[in-house]
């Protein structure tokens, strides 16, 4: 079974539900290595200085942003820590929207939220409420060192955490030369529309994802196994497997009182107000940091690897 990416909190209103963030997809691609054709030895990639051609050790590598051709501003670890999100291991729901209001091109990557022991009641409460109301929760979540926009949505017995793209990451289809106007502007007749609808109806059926397989991968795998057998390989081609709080609500929490208190609070925080609030905290954080050596603790920047 896959290991959780982290154990943390799913928060909405005053309710805090302990959950584990689990992978929601499985990569089954066949991975290849590049070899030297002369002796079948793996090719190694090196970190090379483009000016001198010398290999650069990790300790001498820094992160920088190229603001113009050949001009860089170097970012220190303190800079990265200052920009890192404050909230870690928390899925913070900020508002609820209609499930059909999010365009499909905003959806990016799925995860599964699994309730901690004795937190099932709150989990089921949120899941069934989302089903009944047809809503999804819009949340922010930090995965590794980056803050993501996400949607908390029900699917069967599960609550999915679907990462969303930010608006600036989505290309508006209107930027492309698309056919606009009415069907008759393109000489599409009513009869053709009717016949196309009949064809769609004849080919329609229930969604059965298990009936679809990656046929290219299967054929490629068969070729690899055949070549392994021909070369006398003893080892079989193995199937790839997926990589392996405090103040939390449990089954004994009085959810009615928490829901009443949440309803008494004001509505969701607007993104602009949230950004202003975070910006106001930033100077105080930098002032409180020691000028000698910061102690990052469990900040995201401390976990990033060079």
C-alpha cells in the first residue's frame, strides 16, 4: 500500500479533521536508460559550468532567477523560506462552489484524503454534505514546498483532493482560431446534426474505465520480455509499483456546536484580503528572524534539497 505524502488536517470553518494525503494516481510508464552503444554502459548527466566546462559540486550551486538574458538575481535559503507558505500539512477550505462551476481544464492532479482513526464521523459529515449540496470545497494546500489551489470533492466513499491550475496557468481556448457562430454558417445541415446525434446514441454506454488499457505499453512490454528471453535474462520484468496534529476533530467532538460557531463567523475570506493579510505578516516574520542563522524548524524551505 502506498505511503501518505503527509498526515495533517482538513479544515473548514471551525472543524479540523485529521487526514492522510494519499496518492490518487499510479504511474505505470516504462522507464528507459540511455546507454553508450559501444559498451552498453549507462550515460551519466553532470552539472557543468557552461563557461569553463568543469563539473560543479552541489555545495557550489545556488538558485537564481534570470530576469534578462545573462542577468541573474540569486535567491538565498532565507529568501525561499520567507516566501514559503505558513501553513503545512493542512488542507484549508476557503469557500464552497457548485461542482459544475470549475471548467475541466483547471483540473490537474488527484489525491485521496483518508481519515485518521476516530475521525470518520467528521469525514462522513463533510462527504455527505458535499454530495447533498452538489458543492466542492476550494482549498489551499502545501505539497512539498509549493502551495497549490485544490478542490475537495466527494467520489463514492472517498473525499478527493484535486489539484487545480491557477488562472494564469490556463490558456483561454479563445486565443486560438476556433470556428465560431452557428452550425449553418459552416453548412452543417439539420439532417447532418440529426444523423450525428443518432450515431452518438448508438455508440453510447456506461463509463467503464477498466475496459480501457494502455495498449502501446502492453505491446512494448511484450517486446522487452521477448528480448530479455532471447538474451538469456534470468530475472522477470517486474511490475512497477507506486512509490511508497494537534487540535483535530474526532468522532467524539460535538459537531453541532462547531457548526453553529462556524455559521456565526463571517463568510469566506476573499483572495485579495487573504493576500493582504499574508503580506502584513511578512515584515514581522523577517524582523523576528535572527540575522545570523535562521532556524527553519519544519518550514518548507528546510526540506528542499539542492
